């Protein structure tokens, strides 16, 4: 199994709830997702990111399928990129 983690710094933190909802909308649509969690940061420090996404998939093929899925690669990515100023990603086996 692989855990895929993405942290997002938003251009405007007021978009956090809508971004969380958009990311969570992948559950049940992107079939490669086994588990998904999306959290909104409450610390709001200079070093903080605003949103944390954690997704679990079965293997590297499923991770590629998730990344290329039309819903993830289309409306979700388009929206998130429009409200984010930067992101960092980590993928690792669990």
C-alpha cells in the first residue's frame, strides 16, 4: 500500500473549506482511493500549510491511476491549482 500526502498553501485561506470539500469529493469517484483524509490547518503560522491531503492506494499502478483519473486530473486539479500558491508531496509505502 502507498500513502500519498500533499500539503497545500492557499492564496487565500478563506478557500480552505471549499478546497477540502473538492478534495473529499474524489471518494467514491476515483476508484483507486482506498482511504482519504483532508484536514484544515488550525495553527495559521508563517510555516503552516493550509490543507493536508492523505490518500491510501494499493500500489504504484494505483497511484498512477489516481493521478491520471479524469476527475482528479480535471476539475479537482484545476480548482486546487487555481486557489493554491504552492504544494509539497510525499509518497511512501506503508
